[in-house]
């Protein structure tokens, strides 16, 4: 599942340049009628239960050219995203 960044507040310089969705995440449990518990990375200091309106199902691409390498999920330290740079 993709998680919309609508209610995730990070110290980003521009919301416009931020990712629109985070993911892919696995659903751990269906909670109630419209909420799901997600398997978030350990460093994320946010609650892991989200309304279904903030989740988008992952779809398989129709063509092999549409496959993209996913960007690694950021580690969140002190409410800021931190990435490990592999190559410059």
C-alpha cells in the first residue's frame, strides 16, 4: 500500500517538492471499518494506524518500461528525513 503524505509533517523546506506518497508498506491488521495498521520502518516516530482514505493500493504496471526502481525509504531522526548516500 502507498501512504499519502497528507498528514505526515516533516521539516521539509517545500511541501511542493516533497514526495506525494510513501511506500510500499504491508498491511498488518484491519482495524475497525476504515482503518489499517501498516508495517512502518522502525525509525519512523509516527502512529502506524491510518484511515483508508490515506492509503492507495499498489498496481502492477502494464508495460515493462513502466517499472521504476523505488527510492529508499528515509530514516526519520528528530522529525527530519535522513538518507544514506551510496554514490555521488
